[in-house]
C-alpha cells in the first residue's frame, strides 16, 4: 500500500503505566474514532497494531496496542505516527480536507502566480494554518486556512488558490 493510500490518524505520545499501555494522540475529529480504523500501521508500513482504548490521559487517550506488553516497548514507540488506509476513513464534505491531502499542494495567488508549496498544516486553536514554503524566502509563511484566504482547493490539479491578507507574502 503506497503512502497516498494512507492517512495519518494519530501518534504515540509515550508509555502510560508499566504494563505496555500507551498515551495516544488522536488526529480524528472524534478522538475515540481512531480505534475504528485499526489495524493502524507505522509510516514505513513495517509494523501494524490493533488498538484497544483503555481511557483518557492529559491531551489524549490511553490504549493497548497489539504486541506491546512492556513499558520499555511502549516508550520505544514515542513519536511514532499511526496510519490508516484511506478507504476505511469517512468521506468528507466538499469543504473539508485531510491534512495529508493539502501537504505538497502548490499555492497560487488570484493572479496565477506561484507563492510556494504547502509544507505542513498546523492548528493552534482558532483555525488551521498552512505553512507555505516560498522559494527565495528564509522563513515560511503561515497562511490562515479560511474560505476568505483560500477560496479554492483543487486536489486534482495539485494546487490551491490563495487570496492572502495584505502584506503576508511581501518581500522580507
């Protein structure tokens, strides 16, 4: 299964307790839904885990992963991202996108000029931000992912059209 057929749905935040449970960060709209998409795989597809949710922890869930029986095994997985096959995930409304689908898209302005490419999608509370890497710039630009600032997303064409706030992409 290629990387395009999978979507990152969570990450392991470390061990929870001493019997192999893990702290799990879910990237799903409903956190507990992560268990519905199991078995989950590592990025390279080398490991696969069944997921049994066991409770809640600060900033996440607690879970048992198949084959993980000790605190040391759980600690060794800290930071590992977990992927689910795209066909197991719910289809999204036309105005919603999986972060994995936005990363790498070319960012065009309303005049057709390239502003760069989406490097990452971040959310610090209020709204998603697209981290845009523009050639020739030292720093990336954080573009609000709102209908006003990004009126068009064309996944088939591999690009999005941005109408950024005044001055956001001006020369440094």
